[in-house]
C-alpha cells in the first residue's frame, strides 16, 4: 500500500490501494459501483456492493479473497437473483478482477 493511504482507507467507500500479485490495484468506492449498475442495469444494487465489500472492515484489501469470485457471484444470485448477480459481475470488473475463479484466488 502506498505510504500515507493506510489512514485514509478506513471503509469500503474510500478508494483502496492494494498490492495484489505485486501490482498496484485501485478498487472503486461504493458510489462508483452504484453508478455503474444504475447506468447499466437501471438500479444501483447498493446492497450487493455492500455485501461484496462487507469484510473490508475486518481484513482490509484482503476482503476480495472471500467474495470477489465465482462463489460470491453465485451467492448473490441465490440471495437476490440474476440481475443482482450481474451487478456483482460489474463490481468485480470495475475492481479490475473480471470474473475470477476460486482457484485463481488461492
């Protein structure tokens, strides 16, 4: 994480910097995720983005290892339906992950 960003990145609504695979990755804030879905799907799906990023407060940028994968998208589908699963896929794409398989996250 670049020096000085540790204190600024307290919630998933902040921009977060992490060193995944030795690359600097910028994750979008909640507002950006919601705007993406509103534009593409006609609904912000705020609850989906909050659920995907819920573990951020406990493990920081490593939260993406838990729900930012195929299992996470399928859990969104089970809870809220196909359109919500599409919102989850848009979330992952914005975070620069595309649709990552569980094996790739390990």
